[in-house]
């Protein structure tokens, strides 16, 4: 399972994110690895995060 936090400017679902953070230490998680191992999925997610940062 891959856990992650939303960017600070995301103000949606505050209660749900806070609840998840208290339980798991992260605001959200993917329940499936989509056929990849954890490191591959995390690397793919980080690439998309970096690409999105460059476009802003």
C-alpha cells in the first residue's frame, strides 16, 4: 500500500484527511499497487508530482 498526503493548498475533505492522518500517519492511500511493486508505484507517483509542479 502506498500512503501519501495532499498538497497544503487542498482544502477539501479536511475531516476525512485529519481522520486518516490520525490513524495511519498519512492523509490518503492507494489500496492497490496496480501490478507494480511499492517502489515502482511510488516512483511513478513522484514523477507525476514533479511534472505537475513544473506546469504550475
